[in-house]
């Protein structure tokens, strides 16, 4: 089978626990996965390192990256750009690592356009009530912010059917294994193994001719 990695995009409602899920997956299987690192024009926060949390670049540098087609997708939030550098993703995929990219729905669909072989996973809590409970339980946001996140979730829910798999995050341990199994299984899909199929067909034809 071919040894190329799969680009896996993970999206989910704010409060679905997708960040925790990603961290646990990478901690459990560090040799199998690489987390895609985004480029941004925002200033580093204390403790953040260039190339680890983000690639920190100037506005000019970022706009040059856009012009040269060096980003798989990008968006602008509150005066700052965020985007996914193509070079980093392609390097990791060619090393045989499955690259995990955590972005919102619009970005995910753009990635699928640029890389049709992308695997799209959507993480959701078991219910809307559980989502609200988790957001309230964080204790870090006002009720106004929670309401706006719930409203945003309503909009995001419209795009859930565009994803390949839904992952219901009710129990972390089981969820991590489920995500790992889905990605492992994806490697065996026939369209990802065209070279292998071509070779075996040629070998069979040759052997038939030798009979």
C-alpha cells in the first residue's frame, strides 16, 4: 500500500471538545500524526513559539503568500489573517504522516476543493443541551458570548452533512480511538491505493502471459 499521509480536517462547534480530542490523539500516536501549523499576522502571546503554535508573519509576508498561492485556505478575523501553508502540509504528508487540520466549516470546504482527497470529520457533543452545558461549564465567558456561540452553532449545523464522518464526543477515550480507527481505515480505501492496484493488475497480467 502507498505510504502517503492523509490530510484530515476536523471541525466542530465551539465547546464540542475538538481541541482536547486533537491533543489526546497526538499524544497517543505521535508517530502517526502531525498537527498542521497555521500562519498568522497576529502578535505571539506569552509562551507561544514561532513554528509551534503558529508561523508568525507580517501582513506584507502573508499577502505575498496569498498572491503566490502558498496557502491552502485563509481567512481574516478581527484585522488579522490566519491561513494554512501548503508547503508544511505537503512535507508532512510526503513523510507518511496524517496531517490534522483544525478549522471552521468555510475553511474546511475550501481545503476539500484544493485537495479533493481530504478526509472531513465533524465533532459534535451528544446534544444541543450538552453543548450549552459545556460552554457554561467553562466559566470563562459571559451569557451573551455563550448565546452568540449557540447561534453560530445553529449556522454551522447546516454544513454538517458535507463532512465524511460525524464523531459524537461523549466519552474522550472512546472518541480518540474512534477517530484513530476512521483515519486508519481511510488508508485502505481503493482510491487512495491506485498505484498498488495498478502494480498488482500488471503482475497478474504478466503471470497470466507466462502460463
